C-alpha cells in the first residue's frame, strides 16, 4: 500500500511540474450592453510537449468576481480556443461598470484582459424639435435610442406628456410620437418625460434610458371682451370699463393695442385707441333720451360687442326766487305729473306738462305773512303777500324788456358777422392755380402774393393742457429759405405736393420760417405705430424734392430728419395746438440742418422702430444719429415711390390743363 501511494504522489508532482502559458488572441471590445456576448479567443502554449490542466476565465467588475468559463485541456501543442461570455443576469448577476477578464491556469491567474465597460444604459435623443407651439397644434416628436455600445435599440418607448401616457415601438433606434396640444393648454414651458427600455425574451429589462425635454407653448389671444362697470346708466353719467383680451386659458393679456368704437342710435360717436386691461370712460349728456350705446372692440384680429342702456330719467329742477317758483324739465323724457306745493298748512296741486328742457314759472300768493314753502326736497321760509293761498302760472312768452334784450343781442351778432366777412374776404389762400407763395417770416411785397396754408393748421404753444402723445416728427429744413421765399420756380407747387403727402398720411404741419415739422400723433393717425408711416413720408418728400431739383432752375437745398418723442396736443376749432416735450423740437431741427439731402434718424427713432434700418451711424454734436438708406426685410418700395410720383405728375398736368 505504501508503495502504491508513493507512486501516485510522484505522478501528481510530475503533472504539476508540467507548465504552460495562456494569452488573449482577441481582446474584448471597449463597451458592452447587457444582452451582448463577449466573443474573444485565448491561446494556450504548453512549455512541454504534453500539457493537461484546467483553464478558467473570471469576470472581475470591481470587487465582484464571477467565473464565466472553465475547461480541462490535454494538449501537446499550441491551442487557440474561442470563448463566448453572454452578458445575462443569470450568468453575471449584477456585475457592471469597469470590468476585465482574468484567465487562470489550474487556479492561478495567468493573464488579464484590457478593461472594458458593461452598461445597461440607452442614450435617448429628440430630433427636429420645434421651439414654440400654439395650442391645438399637431406635434410630431421624433427620437432616437442608441445603446452605450453604439448599437441601435429595438424596444419600447413611453412618454408622459401633459399627464397623458403615450407608448410605442422603437425600431432600429428610431421612434415617432404624434400628439395634439390641447386647445386650452396654458402658455409657458411644459415638461415631457420620455423613457426607452429593451427587454429579453422573458420580458426582463436589459437596458434602459430616459430623457427630459421641454415644450414651449405660446400665449395666444382667443377672445376679447368689453367689461363694463355698469350696463345701465342714467343720462349724464359716465360709461366706464376696460378691454380684456383672454388667452387660451382665459388669462388676461395686458398692454395689447385695442380699437374701441362707441355708437349711439344715429351712428358713430367716439373712437378710442387704448391698451388692454386699461380703463376707458365716455361721458353721456344729461338730456340724452332713453337709448342704447353700441360698443365694438377689435384687438389682435378678435372682435366683440357690448351695449349700455341709457335709462329713462323723469326729473324736474325747482327753484324759488322772490316768491316765484321756477320748474324746468332736466330729465330725458316728456314730464307729465301732478306736483304738490305746500304753503304753510295748505297744499296746492300743480298739473305739470313739460317737454325736454322746457320751463314754467309760477307766482306764489297767500295772505300777508311768513310761510314755510315746501316743494319736494326744496324748503324755504318766505314772506308772502296776497289775498288767498294760490299758485298762478305766469304768462307764457317774453316781456317787452326781454324782447328788447334779444333784439339788441341779435343786432350785435349781425354786426360782428359783417365785420368778420369783410375781413375774411381780404385773405387769399393757397390754390393750385396760383403759383406764388409767401413763406412764414417773409414780408409781403405784392397784394397778389399767396400764402401756402396746410389743411390742419398747427400752432406751437409754450404752455397748454392737453393729451400727452408719443409721436414721430419729420423735420424738413429749407436751407436756402431766403432765396426760395418768393415762391418762384415752381416752389409753391412742390411744397403743395409735400403738404398733400403729409396730410394724406394724417400728419399735421407746423411751419416755422424754413423749418417745417410734420407731426404724426396717435390722436390723428389712430395708431401708436407711426414710425414706418413717417419713414415712408420722409422718403416721398426726399423723392419730390430731388425730382424738383432735376426739373427746375430754382433749386431747393434741404435736409430731412426723423425723430421720436412726447408732445402735448390739444385740438381746437381754429388750430391744433401742441408743445414738444424735452428736446424733441430742438434736436429735430439740429438733425435736419446737419442733413445734406439725406434722411437722418435720431437714436430715439431707431429704438422705437420695430424694424431694422439699413443705416450708417453719425454723430451730430452730442447726438447719436443715423443716415438712413432704407428698412431691412421689407419689400423694396422704390416701385411704389415711382408710381406715387407719376400720379402726382399726372394730377399736376390735369390741373394745368384745366387752367
């Protein structure tokens, strides 16, 4: 027995002394995802002609080690062996991250592979995603799903959008989700949660990825409303309210331009330009009969209507002066009723019938003495004389003295009218048929010299109370004013064309000795956006003057400026009175004087222009300004100007042919 045991021990020692070396023929890839297979080869080199032993492979991921391969070999030369390691949980468990494979010979580590990563992640991306959407829009969300190893995913997606779940297939790494935004979806940024998973045949999740994206929804006007303080009013009270613009959720949208018209039964009464969420008011007449005001509003291409009912107001005003009772119908309907006048302890009934604005007068009589006189809410203590308690209606009509007063007043009015008529006949105004002009500041040398008068006369005032308006000013500087003030050489006609252009664009004109100011105020243009209108007007004026200088011997040296600022304006029957605030008028004049036939725009004009200018910066003293060549991203309006000039020329020729 001892001899047999010794032989076996010697056999084991001989086998264990026979050695070999092992190495990787093919190294693992850099990255694997769960579900992949590691395909590699090992090469075994025996040190002796014959080798037998156990070769094993261990997956090492940090502290976690898993034996993934083991085989017994008996070889007598070099052997190349392919090893396949499926990366499934049943084999590797939760091993992941930075890993390596160690090869062992007979339990001893011989060599390790290069490091590689085992991942379960999917990178989810969104392709062609728009920035902003409107409620009700149809949206297509296109996405991609790529595993960490760079291979496309074939799996499932799940998206949660506005608390609604969307699910579908991911094929070859691509997927599309189509959905419609709710009509009442609030404006702002909305979150989208997106996930993609890849499963094995048993439904077990192998790889997964998530993506959070955001969808921006615009605030879209959906309705406009006229919110009134009261829908029914007594005459003389004020209609008050505001314009409310609602978005898709009913939320107010403030500071948007709105156009409000107020009409009575005879047609339009008032037009207002205002901002949404700001109050407006409109006063009604005290004697307005029962009627209905129709209010209409337009804002952001949305319209709505409302009505205000003027109620019936039966009202009599009473006064007692020197024992005389004066009754006047100050209501808005025919007044008919029996009224009671109390004289001391006695009551007298007065049957009253009065039309609108009509009055009646009554004489109060009673036996001599003092009496408390009560008529409705009117109370007085009077000394009254007479034979009995009574109230007598005074005779209708006018007394002789009253007739005299009226006749005298009528004579004065007629005399004044005659004087005004004679004075007005001496004034001669501009006419297309008379080519002479007297410019402001020039002394008239001939009685036939003609004054060029704008349709809307404007006066500059140093102190007025009126409405403050953000306005645009076009200033035209006539640099050789003294030379052209005679009006000869078609000066009148050319300036007349310029005046017509300004007034056609609803601007008003202030002429100040060679400096002409063309003012575009919202009160007259009915819009707050007057910058483009002013620029187009300045361009037309420049074209008219350049055409004049080409055709006629008498040249006009000019400069044109565009400016923006605040004015106080007050329309009056005789003229439009206005006052420029700050340095608006002075800086406009300074820029126009600097111009040499170009259009010079101020920095204030540029900042308030909603479009980009094609312009060159210049410095005019301390002012920053721009020589404007045109507006960017708008259609070229040279064709329009040429057509405009052609129409002007045709009109001029027609006028000359008529003469």
